[in-house]
C-alpha cells in the first residue's frame, strides 16, 4: 500500500466526492473509485456506504481517515524530524475573525516567521460560524474565533483571551454615560451574523435597551471610523492586542452585567499538524501578553 492511496482517501473525506478528490490529487474519478475499492479489499473493511447517491464514509472509514492523516503527516515530516526542526515548516491555513487582523494576527504571524522561517502562515479571514464550517470540511487547519455556543467533541478549544465589550463614542459627544449615549445616539451595529454581534444583541435585550440602528458592519475598523465621524455609537469587544495607532475615541465600560467575548484557537483533534499548532498557540498567548502590535523592528521581546 502506498502513501498515495492514503492521500486519495484523505482527499475523498475532505472534498466529499470522488470527482473533486480526483481533481485534488490529479487522478480521474474512475481511478479514485478503483483505489478506494483496492483499499477496502486490502483492509477487508467497508469504507463507504454506497447505497447513497454519493458514497459516504462509514464510521470505520472516518476512523481510518484520522489514522491515515497521522501516517501521512509522519511520512511528510520524516526528514524534518531527523534534522531537528521538529517539523515546524510547510503551510498552515489559519482562519481569523476580522477583529484580530490588525493586532493579534500580525503580531503572532511576525513572531512565527522569525522563529520558524520555513513555516508559511496563510490567513483566511471570516466570521466564526463560517470558519467553523471550513474547519469541519478540512479547508483550514485552525481558526481564531469567538467561543461558539456549542463546541463539537471533535474540536480542541484553547482560550486566548477574554475581551470585555465596551461602548465606542466620538470625543464630540457630551456624555460619558454609556446608557445615556445608547439612548440618545444612532447605533452602529456589529454584524449579527457574527457571534459577538449575537452577544451584543442579547445584552441590549436583557437591559431593555432599544437602540436606533443606523448601519450594521462586520469590520471593527469600519465601525471605529464611523464613530470617529460622530455618525453614532457602537458596542464592540475591547481587543486583547491593540493595533499600532488606535483611533482617538471614547472607550467606555458597560455597566449592569457587562458581557465579554471569549476568543480562542479552534482546531480538529485529529489534525496532523498538532506539533505546529502547539507552537502557534504558544505564540498567540505570548502576543496577548504583549498587548499591542508593533512592527518587528520596534518590538523589544
């Protein structure tokens, strides 16, 4: 049995169809089908439920895919493990929610580049629920996300930071009372498609606060710019790693049971890149401890 067959099996699980898996590993649909039948005959197990229109992996098949990932990972990292860089190289596909893209992510990515020049981190932005679906499909290796309501047993959740929600207001506003500002100004809403947007909405309802919506945005930078222009106030998470030049805004703590957003690193427990992800987690926690992004030439630790 060759590593090539295991890679084809992994591709079938990742893409869901023989045809798509074939394109990924550069063989025909018929060749994929033949290879899967060959594995079933060799292992004497049923890998696929072929009673369905599109063959689906059986529970045994899924368990074997998880082991196949480990075997392929060990095979691909054989030389690296001998020469002593612990396999921290190759490409890592890292999803990240938008609020982390100007502070936490660039700080951590720059440190990873310094420590592991052979590791190439590719950042894929997205909202939490979208990134979780990408993790389920195997389209990304890990994601920095808001804590989901339910964490699947197949995922490993690693807390990075707890970010209190705060009110943003223009320096031109007369009051420093967040409740008064919410009631007397237009509200620039954080997207309700985001987990943090749902958290904000739930808090407003729990406090019986009715706001006057003026717009709904996904980007913290866009929201901050609108607030700076005195177009309204907003509620956002207080970022665990500040960007280099934060805008001059009022940042007011919420009163009356203020909510917080839990930010963490999420990845599949059966990931073949656990060694790499352990290092990514370590560097992310170090970045949170630093607290503010600076270009590499200005960093002191």
